[in-house]
């Protein structure tokens, strides 16, 4: 490599296909509520949206959190069916 042009593998150049991790309950909650918060607060940046959603999540009653956990379990089951050999390997 020359200069600042380092050759790190990208999603396009990896030998193994990139398999995303299954979403957890908070990620599913955030994905669902992100557009709703954006509609309520046009022009707000993502860090503020994340803060608002995190505050909502912390104050969410347990029965509602359990519903999101159930959805995450369902997503995990679908993920396992789609990629049965998947094993999470964090970057070093």
C-alpha cells in the first residue's frame, strides 16, 4: 500500500459473504420508531433521534419490552434458518 491507501477488506471485497447479526429487541424497537420520531421532529439528527428512542425504551413498561424481545427471538429464529452455519465473530 502507498500513502493512506490501505487495503482493508470491505463488504464488497471479502472472500466470505457478509452476514449481518440478528437484530436484538432494542434494534427492532429503534427501527420501528425511527421514522415516527423523524416525522414528529423534522430535521432532527440521528444522534438526537437515538437519544429520544433510548429514553422511550428505558421508560417502556416490561410487558411492552417483552413483546419486542419476542419479536427479536422470532428474528433470531429466521436468521438461524437463513444462515444455519452463522457464528458471530467480532472484529479484532
